[in-house]
């Protein structure tokens, strides 16, 4: 429906409603349309006035839609009026209404009322990310950085994950301030990025750079650079952290993973204890491997090719340096079919050890077990992120070691854009495991921050090659 351009009288609204094919949802559809067209507020108000006269009151969901339009247009006095009506009419509001109210008030000179509402929400539930971030941005805009960081710390303590957008705004609004506490908080955000292996996008990286350079008397200078394969920064000649774990870290990690992840409850949901035992015996008799390949995962890299050809190219590429390979396969690969040709499978089995699991097994546990049992040098190939296993690890130190080990040991193949790459029959590019660790890192007077050109919502296995080097002169 097309919303009217000016307020209507009761009989005009009635006429429109009668002509509508589903009169019982007319008001909701009309308000949705007004939100989409950003209709003048007095047009929407005339519909609400008509409803109140006709029905004696206005339904909750209709009020929320009207509130959405008010927030969209920054109509602060209307937002306050709707809140007053809702408070009287409904005992509690759901989170969607609170999100709107707090967002609408936070963007106005009455932003402190948004904080009052946030306190109200806390009595009933954990406030949403939107509620927290609206209040954090409002406090930052009004240069109340201490308050902004109190809210940010509280948000993290409640496991509410912040967006990069709000993190960026904290750097933007702190520019030029000389405050040791504030600096500590912002360094804390950088360590949060490190801990969670988050790569800021280019605009966020620029905000970080500008903040550092604006610290009064700080003498920080930032430069954009690419780190050499050796792990040395060309700007400050500093050597980045090694991606290898120490012997002690490695043995702690492999013990934890084998105990908590592989023998924990999650492995046997999709595989039987007997099958896993057979796999362990198979691996123990053939150790150590140099590379463990998730066969099914790799076979899907180029969707338009035969799956066995994709896998064949991967095996050929990796077997070149006489590496000992283990391929985790599935039993269905042994049945001659359009995707799995027997002669190609036989040829591959001359170049690598194969373990064929049941068709429903979960590969990750097998992959981790074989790689970790083979020792520190062993790499693995998959395009999966192994996120579930990170979640099974009990403490943040082990999770950090797991991610570090993964960054240093995961080889990823993906379809090559140029098609003239050195291996994989010119079809794939390979991202090898790096020798240096690709996370935010600091020595105190230097910071190195890897960044991406564009924002990525999802976790990505493609590690950035671009870095911001910041040093204190």
C-alpha cells in the first residue's frame, strides 16, 4: 500500500481499510509502508489517533512500528510520549522496544534518559548489543569517555560481543585526550582484538593510527607496511612473534585437545567409539605424518570439477617435497561414481595414506588427533575454522594457544583468481602457514596491527598481508 501524503480523517482511513484485501492487518501493513517511505510523522499520527478513537486503545506492535518511524526521524518528544504511553499500558516491554527507545534517546540531547532506560532493562534481562552500543556512543559523543568505557567493560563482562563500529567510535572520540586511564582502556581494546583474532578493516585501522598520533606528547608514528615472509617489519626492523609454540606450550595444548575435545563429549556424536579406536590404531602404527588433509573438504574447492580431481591435485601438490601425507576420506569415495573415479583413487593411494571413515563421521576430531600426535612440525589442510573445538576448550589461555597453533599450521587452498599458480594444476592458490604470528602484537614502544581492506562479518581463514606499524620515537 502507498501511504497518504497528508493526515487523513477517520472516514478516509476507514475507506482505505475497507478497500484493503486483508483489513485485519491493514494498520500494520500501512505503518510498515510508512517506515519504508519515511512518511511525515503527522500522517502516521493521524492513523494512531483514528485507531485510539475506534478501538479505545492502540495495540503494542502498532505502537512499536510508530516508534520505529519516530526513531528513524529523530522525533525526540514523540519518542518520549510513546514511552510514557507504553509504561502506563504494559507492565514490561520486550527487548525490541527497549532497543528503539534507547537508540532514539541516545541520538538526542536527552541521551541520559537512554542510560536510565538501560538500568531498567538490566533489572529484567541482559541488555542487547544495540542498547549498550547506543549508550556507549552517546557518552563518547559527549566526551564522557570514563562512562563510555564503564559500559563497554560491563558489556564484555556479560559476554555481549561488541561490533567493530563501536570499538572504532571509542578511538575516534578519544582523539587528542591526555589520560593514562583512557590509554589503558584503548590498549585493552587492541588486546581484545589480539585475543579474539579479529582483523580491523581499513577505516577502523585509520582511526587507531590517528588516535595514537594524536596523544599529546606521545610521539607515536604509524606507517602502513607489508611484513616479509621472515617476519621482520620493514619499517621498524622489529621481528614479529614466532607462530611456533614452545615445546611446553605444544605439549600442554595437545594434551588439552586430546583430552577435552577428542575424548570429550562432542566427538562421538557423529562417530562411534569403535571407529575412533580403529582410527587411533591406524594413526599410531604410521606416525609421524607431515601433512594431514581433510579429503572431503578439499574435494569441494572447485565446485565445477570432479571431486576426486580436486583432491588429486591437492595430494600431488603437497606430495612434491616427499611429505608423508594422511588423507581423511569417507567410505563412499571408494565406490566408483561420477565424482569418485576408481583409477584416480588408486593412484592417490600410492602417494598418501588414506583412512576412510563412515559416511556420517565428523572429520575435525580425526584431523586434530592425527596432526597433534604427529608432532610440532605437522600441518593440516582444511577450509574449516574448527570453531566448535575452540569453544570446548576450558580457558582463554588454551583457546589462545589453539588459535596460534591453528594460524601456524593450517594450510588453506582456495580457487585461484589468476589460474597460473605454481601448483594445483593452475586451479588453486595456496595460503601456507606463516612463520610469524598474524595477530595484534606489542613490545610496549611498538604496536603491529594486521588489517583487512574491507569489513568482514564472518571469521575468515584468509590472513591479511597488510599491517599498521606504530612506533614511539
